[in-house]
């Protein structure tokens, strides 16, 4: 994803917005805040984080995770970044 964000930073004009939709995930039962991690990467690659919008429908984790760790709703977000 860092490569994708980097390429977007390369080809977008200054002040252009980039919208991205992504879900947070669980790994070995631990929630991973992908929205925050990718936004930090985007800032390092030349974007300003304008908003992180949380979609109201909560995504569940994978069936493999649910069998072992139970069902935990995870955030699905829309990121709004502006190229500096």
C-alpha cells in the first residue's frame, strides 16, 4: 500500500485530493488500525490528512479469526487526503 500511495503522490497535482476506502483488520486476534497506519504513511509521502470518515456498517473479522477469537466489529473508513 505504501507503493500505491507513493505512486499517487507522484502523479497527482498539488492540492489534488485522494479518496481511499479500506477496512481495519485483525491479526492473531489483535485489531490493527490500518486507517491510522496508512494515513501516517500518506503524510510521510506528501499528503495532508483532511478527514478519516468512518462508514456506519461495522465489518466483522474473517471466519478464521471468529472461530478462534470471536466476532469483533472493525472500522471501515474513507480516507480523504490532499497532496501538498
